[in-house]
């Protein structure tokens, strides 16, 4: 296969999925307009597009200077177009440019040269450009534009560090070793925390903190092909458990189940490969009747989009034993195809433990699935259904640890969402979590519940930290637990730990809910970088009163008074009762007084009627 040197430009839209979720037609129209601007600049500067997934594009240039000129011109064209459109319709891109060795495969290019360009794109600020040292050496001094020095960065799956330069220069992230710890970026924070040993129990060393290696696998939700649409919870639960079993193989990178859910309705192999970098895709169908279960699977090589030999089909009686057998056999088959035969799931004692921790009845197992199904809608009927089911389950099977831990979290959901709040929610959630730990001391879900409970009660951060770190130490690859606990660390003012955990969750789950970016928004406010705070909030599209309040404050503190006042008017229109106590949502999450005071200061400057501070602030 031919090798040659090429300059690669990689561009990707920021928060495009979020815009699609709000208004598909408007998002597609904006994407089309932006892609036209980018494609014109690539062509006009002598580039050739060889890869595209709709909201991303990869192009080759013979000249690094021409590639950077095209990147800068495209970003300026998009910024100009955004300035002429409504704020809600804006779309931004990140662009990375690298000069390196590539492999030629027909019209396609492969290899580190392409991979590094993609990694650089991910490190670019929204609307900005990141270039590698090899490009900087060729263009600096030849273009009438300034790049900020960002230092050497370790990039995912790249063996050596790469020195980076960023435009606009004020957005350059300095090397971690030269920065104040409180100002670490997400990736730098994770690495620094590991090296300094600041995450205590959860990440005692770099090996423990490292993300899984090996082929990256996406597991799509198995399709319910039965007669009853209400059986969706069963097929989704089956998928989640297969995901969890495969995640036990340390030499497989299993993407979080939420990623598969995001691709439920757009299962095109090429899109999954290009957007997620997946190597393999597992899918399937589930059909259940009164007493029968049938499961089929598909297994795809994402690099070629060719079907491989897949496990199954499986047919048998509808029983708990059959369900567990299907899960184990699918996991074992996939692992044997692309993983390692010495992985823990093949050991008899591990298989025995899986069966021992399972409930005694299929009804209890389905109840656990129902409890997870609530998080698809956050609706009150599903919450009640799960609670009633879990109460019956733990009464009938008091040794089922996962039933107890999900019941504990059901009480916490009542508190968080004001759903049928039991006045004794705190004690009942504590009792349920303790029952879970008695039944299985290694149940991370139980410690997760205890950690969240401690924050809802406003207990000491030491209590929270103890439970949170135990949960993550027991299951370091659960993106849900990592992100949820990370956001509480950030809310408490420990942005280093919080942002590191959220970044790890995002690596495991590229479709992580954009709301978790609020931690980075608050960190930027504390650092006084209001430009960054505004960019983050606009990209995540937060429309809660708390989000809009901190956005208005950021505008005002940044000297953008007109934008601040517009946002305040929007708050008054949409949330007329918010002004009674604008500090309340920040206090409820245990945020430090310094942060609350700064947001209230900015909100006051924006023209919002903030009551005088009291002794609590």
C-alpha cells in the first residue's frame, strides 16, 4: 500500500445532535449552509475532500499553508453567517490540521496522519483551529495571523505527544505542567489528577485510570419484534446487560449503552464508524411471548461494513435461566471473535458469581429492567411502576442486591424530581442502600446511591467522596455513574476531580448528555474566562432557569450588556417565579459561596432583581 506525506484538515460540527433534537429541518439547513462554505474554501485552496459524515469532513492538501488558509477562511465565513442569523440557529465547527504520513487506499487516506488531524479537531475551541507542530513550522510567519502556543499534548491512541498551536490565540490551552491546577482543562485535569494521586481510591495509579484498550464496539439496542410495544423495556434491558458483560473484558473498548440508544434510529454502518470510530457493531432482535424467548444477533465489521458470523439465534423457554444463558453466550462469542480467551468472563468462578447475584425469578429481573427504563422518559408513571415493582421484589427476594440499590435510587429520584416525595425518603433510601451492600458488598450502584443521597442532604464532602470513590473503584467504566458523580464534585467546587470524571465518562460515552458541560461552564466563571463560559453554555443549549441565570451573569461580567439584558428578559418571561430566590438552585446543589456570589453579582449587573445576600452566602 502506497505511503506519502499529506496535510490533512478535519472539521466537525459542535453540538449538531443537540440542534437536530430541537429542530431537524433548521439544523439540516444550517449544516448544509456551513458545509457549502467549508467545501468552497477547501476547493478554492486546492484541497480534496475524501471523507464526510454529514456534520464532519476530512480533506487532503498538498500545502500546509493552503490548508490553514482554508481552515481560517471557513471559520470566518461561518462566523459571519452566524452573525447574520438568529442565535438559536447558529452552528459552529472545530477544525484540526496536521502534516503527516498517510496510507493511500484508492481515493481514501488512512493512518496516523488522518487520526492525529481528527484528534486535533476535537481539541480546537468552537469556531477555532488547532494545528500540529509539523504544520506550525511550515506556516508560522507566512500568514498574517497569530496562533497561541498550547504545548505538548498526549492524544488518544497516539504513542507520542504532539505540540499544538491554537487559533484564536486567547483560546490556547497551556500545557498542564505550566498551569494552576484550578485552571486545568478537561483532559489535562484527568492526567494531572492521576499523576498527583488526587483522586485517592478511585484512580490510585495511571493504569487504573486508563481507558479500556482494544477494538471499539458499539452495541445497538436490540429491537423488540414482539407483539407488545410495552416489551421495549425488556429488549433494552437485555442489551444493557450484554453491554455490561462485554465491558468486563479489559481488552475491549465497549461504548456506553447510551451511545447505542442515540443511534437506535440511524443504524448506518458508515455513520457509526465515522462519528464514533467504532471497529465493530453488535445488534439484534428480541421476541418474547407468554412462555417463549427468541433472540437473534448481527455482528458487523465497521471498517468494511461486512457482516461477520454472529451468535445465535437463540430460542428457548422464557425463564431467567434462558435470559442469563443468552447474555453469557452472546458475550462469550463476541469476545472470542475479537477479544481474548483469558478474559474473566470465561472463568467458571466468574460465571458462577454472575448467576449467584441474579435474582431467583424472572419477575424480579424484569422489575430491575423497569427501574432502568424510567431514565428513558423521566415520567411519573414509569417512576411509580418501578417503585411498586421494586418494593414487591425486595419483599419476595430480600437477598437481591440490585433490587435494593435501585429502590434506594428510586427514593432519591423522588427527591430530585419532586415525584410522590415520601417524607421519610432519606431514611428509606439509606436503609435500601445498606440492604444492597449487605447482600453484595461489591455493588457499585449502592455506593452511587449513598453518594447522591449525601449531596441531597448537604452532608460533608468527605462523606460524599468516600461513597463516590468506592462506586467508581468498583465500576470505573460506567459513564452514567462517572458523569453524575463528577458533576457533584464540580458543583462542590472540586472542578479538578469533577471535570476529570466527566471527561472519562465522555470518552466512554461520546453521546453524553450536553448538560454535563455545565460543570465546565461554572469552572470558566470561577476562572474569570467569561468568553469560554458563554461559548460552553450556548453550545450545550441549556434552557433551565439556573443555566440562563449564569449565562446572563456571564454576559454582564464580560461587558456584553445588551446580551445580558436580553437573557434577563427571557428569564422573566419563561420563569416568572424564579426571582423570588435566584440563589436557590445553586445552593441546592451545594455550590461554594464564592461562585454563587459571582453569579449573583453578574445577574445584578444584567438588571435582574436579586434580593440582598444573607448570612448563608
